[in-house]
C-alpha cells in the first residue's frame, strides 16, 4: 500500500468447491458501491471439486488496469494456500486462516498472522463454508468498514434462502468482525468511500453486452472455457432482450448456424476458444465467399490442442490469420480490455455489415474471465447502427419469374428477377447491394463455390478464368484502403524523441504494459507504448512511423514464438529489437515488464521471459 | 441504399397469377448426367411448389456439396449452396431467424448421413420446421464413385475395390429414433408419388425427411432404375399407419425383393423448435425486427451490475 493513493490487493485461496466465489462477489459489491475500482483475476484449474483456486482482487481509488504485483491480505481457506502463498507476503501484510484446520508456515518478518478459531466463533457450525463468512467479517474490520454494510450485502446475497440462513450468516460474520476487533490490528489505511459507484462485469459479459447493443438477435455456441461466459450472459438475458440463443451440437454447427441466421438478415454472433475456432474455420471462409456478415469471437486459452484449458495465452493469432483456405477479406480485432471489447463488437458489426464479410474478435482468458469495475456511464448500449447496402423491401413490382425471352436464352441467363438484380454485382466499390431472402424480385443463390455476379456457379458451365478473376477482384476491392475505416494505433507514454524503449503489445497486454510504462517513467526510464488493437486491417504506415522514430523496439506478447512479431514482419518487414514473452499460462504482472525492460536495456538478452512467482 | 423502394400497398395490390412449374426453373439448366435420378426430384419439387401456391421469394433452398447439392442453382427460389455436410446447420439458423420462409434442404447421402451426420441427428431431435430431401444414390458421385454411408455391404466402388465391409445406415429408422416427426421415402422414378410426399412434408409442421432413391447412372451400377422399379412398394397400398413407429421401423428394415416407399412415420402436433422459442411468441421473424435494445432494458442490465 502506498501512502498517496489507495491500492490494495486481497487474495483468497482454496480448493474448488470451498466457495471462494461468494466472498469474492460480496467484497466486489462492497468495493464498487463505494466508488472503488476493481481488477480481479481468478487462477483456477480444470476441475469442479478440489484443485487449487487463487482469486486476486486489486482495489484502487483510481482506475486499475491489471491485478498488480503484490498482495496486502491473504485469506487461506486451506492448508495448500498457506503452504503455497505465504512466501508472497511481505512486511505489513496480513494472513487470515482457520486455526482449527490450518498450520501456519514461517512468514517473513513483519507479516501479521491472523488465526481465526472458527469452531469456537461459530459454535461448532458444521457447514464448511461458514469460515468464508467469518473471514469476510475479519477482512472488513481490518479495512475499517462499518459492519452494517456487510450485513446489508449478506442479507441481499442470502435472502432467497430464508431469514434463518440470513441470520446465521450475519451472526458468524459479526463473530469474525468482533474477534478481529479484539485480536488484530487494522490496516493503516481504511477503505476509502465517497467515489462514484461503479458497476462490475467480466470481459465475457462485456462481449455479450456489446453484441446485444449492436443488435445481435441470434447467438449460438458450444460451451468451451474460457468463452462460455458469453453464452451464459446471452442465455440469461435472451428472453428480456428478444435474442434467440441456441446451444449447438458442435462448433461446426455453431458457425454454420450463425451464418444461416445472418444470411436472412439477423445480426448474428458466436464465441468459442481455440479448439472450437479450429472447427469453425471452414465456415469463416464460406461467409467470406457468400459475402455474409457474421461475427466470431475466439477467447484464447493456452494451447496447442486442448492445452491448458483454464489458463491464458495469446497463442491463436496465426490460427485466426490462417483460418480457412483461399484469399478472402475479413476483419480481425483484439480489444485491449473489457470496456474496449464492449465498444468493439458494435463497431465490428457495422464494418462487417458495410463490407459484407466475416469479422473475428480475439479475446483471451485474462480479459474474458477477469472481473472488472466499470463506470456505468461508459456503457452506452445505444451505439450507431450501420447495416450497409441492404435491400429489405420489394421494389417496382419486380418479379422473380423469368420472362419468356430470358428462358429462351437458356445458359448464361442474366438475373432471373425481372429487374435484373445481381446479388454480386461487379461494382466500383466491390460492395454489391444485399437482398434478404423473402424480398420479392430479388431471388438469388449464394454459393461457397465461385460464382458470377448473378450467383451462378462458375463451375456449372466451364471454369471461366475471366469470371473467376473478376469476382476475386470484386471481393478484394472491398478492402482497398480498408485501414481508413478504423482508428490507427496511437503512441502512449514518453514522447517518441525521449523514449529509450518503445513497447509494442497487442490485445490484452494493454493494461499491464500501461502500468509498467508509468512505473518506469516515474523511475526515470523513458518508455512509451504502442498498443495494437486492429490486426486486420493493420495500420502499417502508422506502425512504421513509430518504428522509424524509436530508439529500441520491444514486442510484448503472451506466447512462445512471438506470433505478433512474425505477423508484423510479414506485413511490414519491420522487426523488433527485443521481446518480452510469457507462455506459462499465467498473465503478465507489471513488474515482469519492468524487469524485462531493464534487462533488455542492459543488453543481457534479446528475449526476456519472466519468472512466474505465483504458482497455482 | 442503391435501389428505390415503393410503398408496400402498391406492391401488394398487384394480382398474383398462378405459377407454372417452369416458373421454378433456375438460372441455369442442371449439369447432372443424362438420366440422373435428381432430375425427377427437381421436377417433383417444382410441381409441388406450384400445387402449394408458393412463390419463389417465399422459399429458401439450402444445400451442401455434391451432385445433388447443386440443386439450388437449378431451382428458382432464394438459395444457399453452403459447405459440405453443413446445410442443416445453416438451414436451422435461417429457419429460426426467419420462420416465415418455406425452407427446403436438398442434398445427398454422403452430405447428409456421412459428413453431416451429426447435424442430421440434432436437427431431427430439435424438430426444426423444414423439409429435408435427400437424393440418396448410395454412392459418392461428384468425387467419381466411392462408397457412401448408404452403400450396401459388398458393394464394389473405387474406394472398396474388393467390396464394402461396412453396414449401411438406415436413414428411415435413424430419423425416427432421432425424433424426426415426418419420415418418408420415395423413388425419383415415380414423380407423382414424390410430389405428393413433398406437399405433405411442407404442410407438416416440424422436421420432415424424404429419403429419395435417386439412381446414379454413372457410378452405381448396382442400384439402378430397374433395381428399384422391380422392388418398390408403396406403404399407402398396404394400409400402413404412419402413427405407428414400431410398424414404421419394421417396414423400413425390409430390404430385399421388396423395398417400401411412402410415408413411414408422422407425429402430428409435436411442437417445433420455433414453437418452443419464446422469443418468437410475437413480433414476427427476428431477422426483420428493429436492432438494438431500449434505454429501459439497458438501465435494468446496468443496475444489476451495481
């Protein structure tokens, strides 16, 4: 804890099934209602009962962009947590544990061990979850929070289960609070209050809400960690918002079903993780070929293959870049945090509607499953909607019935509709007005086979090379100057002239790099930061300008092989001077970047791989 | 928008002339081999659409990949020629998003029972309101003659030069077991019978399968027109009760000197997927609704987050 600002981190560790989520949620509500900012990361295993869970909640009086470097309070729900994590605690910190079941280790000097005799405090209550509520009382005493606030939240949390359960929980929380008052020293800084109340969400909530705001009416998915939260939000809110939500037999079905709904006019979206996205890839290309706008979300987890299902990584970039055979147009975007993800989805829907192609959002476990505070006024659920060139009404009494002369022409008949409507008209922009099925006078076939302007398959006659070339070029023309449709990346931190190092990150590393840059600048090391969000289109010129003016460039990414670095080189020929990479399943902490910058400046290495201290 | 629109009333005021089968002719003529069974399916579907009073823009015909999956290009309606095996998944999305369309899915045995088998199972159990016409020729034609999921044991093909050792799938019993509510079989050599079955299938609310013997004259010399002509017997002529699933399965298991065609099984009144989707209770097709959410809905969502 620094003295000038409130910056405090609590960790709660235990086994799956020990009920970490409930105290986590109670604390989160208390913090955000007081106007504090929250960034929480839950490290967990792919197991429903047992395993080890370690929830880190960082609370600040200013916006907070990562889960931080250090802990102030450790809550041990089992011996394992004590054994694994006591070593993380430094002078002035507190460790709360059930002294009936947990033997404390040997802490560093200045660590306050705070044993709670749970059986005595709870009158030998046999409910194993009761220790969590006692701990909550103790935590809030230590943060100088009035007990009434905890009582109100517990009442809200348990009122569905009846007054008896409420009374029991309030009683044991009170016991923990009073016991702490009698035996433990509170923290020097009390929990601030009076800030503007915040809202709380996960990145998956934000992605789903972005979809709802964009007007998604069809969402389908196959459950896969860490993307399932999007499905859960959609399912929970579907009826109220008029969104159709389907759980499908596999991700191949998901992608194709989303395309079917999109073709008839819905804004349609689906989310998965890397393995599921692999199954979707053929459909991605089919949406591009049929020119159907649809949004796919890949929430990355550590690969390859089934990989580490509950751990984070930025390892799917090349899979996404290479998803589906052939050359085709699509957008690829990697939002930098939950709020950015929320804003990105409607923006992407407008783009895919205008350019009639698929769009892919790259998230990861860190963003999607993290829990964050958000300013409620920043959640604008009425974004502008641009559906592009869409024909939804019949016009001029057009008919779908071919005339006698059209029929007499046989092969090569241009446009059965009497108005000569061509779904894939070879326009100057490459964008052809899209008629929705059901509109009279515009009947046409869309095809995954190459087709002519009227939708007729090129291979149905003979494979006409000139028609093929025309249609490839028509689709490609849609993306001529496409970078103009999105914001270029902007340099943050020290000015280009001063910076000794320019850090380049993409997607979810934004929050941790941002803090590392602030720390380094404060310590007199001039560093700046170029966060990349749009992968396709890539603002190559803007990036080249930064590289041209940088003294030393370092790419930060959460993978082993430097996937973004390789992509950047392939698109621009630019190569970075150094790299900070992490591929152990856990996200970067700010000091990992700070240490990396120092090492790279000292010239001891070109690729810095930080050591992960928190082992879960 | 580049196309001017007229007020709806003027469009609707125009008299609607009865259509002829040729009005459902597509932009190009079929590229099937002369004598292909699929011609009979195409003409039967065109005739059924005339008899049902459907118009091209009210229909969405969706296929996968294969000879028979070229179907939408030869038929005048909205069409989607999608990926191999995925037609039913695409069709489910399209039908649920705009249930006002009449949805046909057309394809072959490899497309539907092989690579698309998973979607076949789940579309049947969901009872999606569409008509699935499988042109079953018991061979892979477009890849020039390999064994298919419905090829008979011992059948010699390019990929089974010494005879297939795998038992074929029975599409009729499979569909019934998976929960399909309308299961029929036809022979493309009997267009009148097939036309009638298609009309019934469209009028049926729910997932309707018509497995059509549609001989491949080029690559399947075992199951040709004479093979079926000698064997097919109509269930209707035997007083079969389509409400009796056990009798339907018994008839469907018969494969020898006699092979049954007709309506094996129908469960009337079963709710379709759309019937059970509360989002469709009112407001018409979701594809045609206004986008976005209201300020009140937004406020409720954000309040729950605080």
